[in-house]
C-alpha cells in the first residue's frame, strides 16, 4: 500500500511541493528507511512513476486475457 500513498502524495503536492519529511509522514516510515532502501526524493519519484506504469501495464494485460 505504500505505493498508493506515495503516488497520491506526489499527485496532490507535485514533485516540488513534496518534502522528504512530508513523504515519510504520509508513508508512515522514517527518513532513514527511505534513504537506506530507495535513496533521495528523485529516486523515490522515479520509482513511483515506474511502479505506476508497471501496475497500469498489468491491468491492461489482465483486461486482454
């Protein structure tokens, strides 16, 4: 579910409006956890976009089957 939380947050605030503190509060994890597992805000955003695209592709494929 963290994917949905971060995606909603970026959609609401935008990349520039989202601070790491805001993101960690929205995702209910520590800043250290993000930096250790994902990296900085840019890497988190790129991963979020990638996850979104992958989820949408899975939905599209499932609809075709």
